[in-house]
C-alpha cells in the first residue's frame, strides 16, 4: 500500500494478489495495519494507492479509521469479510494471526472506497 500525501509518496508492502483483486472488485474495503508509523500518519480523506505484487495499482480514499487494542477486538467488531473476501472464518483468523502474531498489538483499521 502506498500513501499519496501532498508532499510525498510513502511506499508500503503490496497486497497479496487475491486481496488486491478483491479491492478492484469492490469487495475488500477494509485494511488492517499495526498502529505505527507510517500508518499513524494516515488521515481520513487521504488518497491511498494500493498495489499488487504484480505492480498493478488502484486508488482509494480513506473514509474512516478505527483503532483497536488487539486482533481479537477487530475480529469481534468488524465485518471481516470486508478484510479478506471469499475466505472462511478459519482462513481469515489464520492469516491475521500470521500477520499479527502478538495478540495484543494495537491496530489501525482503514475503511476505504475506490476512486476513479
């Protein structure tokens, strides 16, 4: 994910191809990241360029940011189908636990919409 700021473009790791395709299709509208820079610099209404591992990209606008104290809190309070569409609950939990092995790491959940 890249963040397009007025002053600079910040590069983030690309999404896995199935997740990127879900963004393109409008199915994935949530992105979860650790609450740490540069993600803490993202604001509502920022434009973000999401990239695939194949260097494809799509522009989205951040429409909401929610803070969570743990992965379990995210999984209990969010529509996780919007995080990882077309996956089972078990697959989503397994993937999330691999991404965030510390169960109590603070997280930021970005809600976005495709633009353009």
